[in-house]
């Protein structure tokens, strides 16, 4: 996902691993297709089970955040 602070436009794409849930009242969410866990990108909320949120300091962008999800294989 990408948010342009100048134009105030958000862009996101589903991938083979993640489904984008854009019409949720809680905001933008991603669902990992393999274990069906939800990744919440709201900075005021927990990112979700088996996920971490890491802000990155850079002079190139206003904000960069990396999300890491550790997949658990469904049995």
C-alpha cells in the first residue's frame, strides 16, 4: 500500500499472498491468504497475531513502515 501525502491518495494492490480489505470500518486491513490472519496497518492498533510493525527513519520519505508477518502453516 502507498499513501501520497501531497495528493492525499491511497493506492493498494492484492497479491498472491495478501488480500486487501479496503471497505472495513476499522480502516485498511490485509488478510494473509495462507493462514487467514489479519494485518492491521493502523498505527494506533496492534498489527495482529504473528505480526510486527517497524517504523523506518529516512530523509527520502515522510513515513516508512515495514510490517512482518510470520506465517503458521494450517494443519
